[in-house]
C-alpha cells in the first residue's frame, strides 16, 4: 500500500468518524431530555452522586444519570457496527 493510499484511508476515516459516529452519538445524547428515559434506582442515586462528586447537588445527580448513558456500552456497540460498515466500504477497495 502506498503512502498516498494510507493518507487517503486516514482522511476517509476522519470524515467518517465525524459524520457517522459523532453525529449518531450526539443525536442519542440529545434524546436524554425526558426523565422517564432513565432507569433510576432511587436507593443508589444519592449515594452515587455523593460518591462521584462528594455532594448531592442537582448537577451531581444529573451527572449520575447522564454519564452512564453517554459513556456506556451504547457508543461501543455503535462504534463496532459503524466500523464494520466503514471497513467494508472503504478498505474493501484496497484489498
């Protein structure tokens, strides 16, 4: 594989990452506006807030609710699925 081909793949990957993965993750994160979408364990919410931030302020409580959804397994699954498509579409041309 030539240097030009390698650079072309990297450029395509950067574009793909921005247009596909980041946009998908952003849309899914923005869906988190309704409290009913969260599976809240009332026995752990305040404990986790205190553990994470050292307090139970509204901001700390919100972090406990949002962080798992934003940083959890959903993005990992999406990345894997989208990466398979990228590999087939882009890298297949170099095989």
